[in-house]
C-alpha cells in the first residue's frame, strides 16, 4: 500500500471550520475504490495544525486519486485556507492494514 501522512498548517481564522472546508474532498476520496483510509486529526499542541493519515491500495489507486476531479478541485479550494505548503511523508509498504502495537497490548 501507499501510506501517507501530511501536516497542514491552517489559517487561524479557518482552523475550526477545516473539517467542513475539506469535507467534500474527504468524502469523495473515501469513496474511491482504492482508498483504504483517509483520516484527519487535529493537533493537541497546535490548534491550527491538522494531520492527514491516508492509505491507498497501490500505486494505481494513488495515481487515480491524484488524477481525480475532486483532487484537482481540492488543489483550487484548499490552498487559500493554508498558512503554508503541507508537509508530507509518503511510503510504499508491504502491508494492507494497520498492525497491532504489541508493546501496548490490551489483555
């Protein structure tokens, strides 16, 4: 799978509304056949930072995502609400779901 984590610095005046601002893009991406997950979290240290954790089945699914109409629309709609260019880590890994964190196993 392609596993991606991206950090978004949102303009302070838009931070509380970010889930709504990114809502259509989020829903459309989650509906893609190759999307495994697409989840936003808000930083507990910086209220203007959101972290996106996303995964796609494979390179073909990732390519379909970045070539989709909703991705192209997000390229127009989202940047006006950002303070800076998002930072990203993207890796292809040999698994297709989350693994358990054995060091914190719940018994």
